[in-house]
């Protein structure tokens, strides 16, 4: 994935990450890989749900302030690591959370045990499946340890809806910034999602990004 991919609008990147392959590579171990099937966009200092809301610059979130194409990995509840893709030019402080993925075999249409298909259903499970930890926060996504690439070609519908677990974020809680592959069992909270372009869903690429109030 070239640099230009990550420097586009964050909501568009979140949609376009669906179907991409994320690979974790470690010396002496087999590669671990998933196809991305669910994402959430976080729009920086004007987004109350973002870790960089109101210009926050803690040590943890510093990777978000860097240029697109790097990882931002944070830990929740002291237990679960969550992988994000930093987007935009340096200083924009926006990112896309990878909420769910599936094994390459499922994506290719092969029979996969249900437990395996759901092994990366949720952001903490994504990191556990791949072996990603906060030690990789700030790592380039084209680097030797972690990289993104176009996945095997497959046609799929896109669902859109509000993000999960951000009820504290005021009007931003309702922004349609969660994107998912239609018909995929690993997608979380499916009842809140609607087909992209239909009533209740975002109207398309131009309308994917809400207009936050300062």
C-alpha cells in the first residue's frame, strides 16, 4: 500500500481498508495474516471519540500525530491491544481502528470452522490473532514487522453505521464512521449497520465524512 493511500480522507481510507490484508511478520515464526472486514474512522481533534480530541498529545497518542501509514496501538482495560492505521498528513492526528478480520481461507470461500472464522471478531481479538502489541505503536505499515497490502479480489457489499462504545462523545457518537463487509460473521454489532448508500447509511464517498463543529 503506497503512501498516497493513507493520506486521503480518513473515512474513505476506513472504507477502502475493507478487503485488505494485514500481515504480522516476526523472525523465526510463520507470518500471521487477516483480511480486514470491519473498521472505524476517528477524525482527530474535532472528534470527541478520538484519542486526540481537543488536541490531546499524551505519550500514548503521539503516533497519531505523525504521518499516515504508521500503526497506532493502544491497550484498553489493561488487557486488550487495539490496532489503528494512522491517516493523513503529520499533524492531522486521525486514524482508523481495525475492528475485525477473517482468515484468508474464509475470504477465499473455503470451509472454515466457525470458531476460526470468529477468532478476530473484535479489535482486541485482531491483535491477539496477529500477535500485535503496543510495542509496534508507531511502526511503519510497510515495514518488516507489520504491513498492509491489497487482499485477494472479491466482490462484497459495504455496511455503514455508528461506532461502538463511544456514547460519551456527544453528537460524534452518531456519526456513520463504522464500515463493514456485508454478510461476514466476524463483523460486530451488525444490527446497527445499513448498506452504504441506502437510507440510514452514508450517501457515498463525498458524504462519508461528517462536518464536526469546532
